C-alpha cells in the first residue's frame, strides 16, 4: 500500500499537482523520508500537526472496529516527536481545545 501511495505521489509531483499526504509520522526521521521525496521534485512542503488529548485518543481508539492494543499505543507515544519549523517550508500546529496556531513561517511580512 505504501509503495502504491508513493508512486501516486510521484505522479502528482511530476505533473506539478498539489496533494495532501495524510499519515501518522511519529518521528522526524519518518517525516524526513517523505519530505525528501517531495523536495527531490522541488515541491513546497507544509506539515499540519494535529494533537488530541489522551481522553480523545482513548475514545477514538475504542470506537475503532479493531482497536489498537494499549501496548502498541504506549510504544508509539514513546517515539512521538512534535514537528519543528525547520522540517518543512510551512508548519501549522493544532492542539486539542486550542485555536489553530498561525502557520510558520508567517505568510506576511512584519514591519520593522
């Protein structure tokens, strides 16, 4: 499945078509693999980081047809790193219960 998704992304990149890649990339190294592919086609990259509370995560997992075992979730949380602004051209952060933070870098100039 991942190989097919990467090939589809390459087709979009070759055609200059904008697209969204929706995935749980817990670490900078996992994100870097995809971002390098995108950058190799000179694409601009925009990471959108969405965070849920522990209660929201638990409720969503319980509602799944096949819930993820607690041990797997614990291992995922141990590896989890929040993206930083140097990983992409733009970074938007959304945390549960908080307003969406402005994208980084800012899209407008600040007068000096």
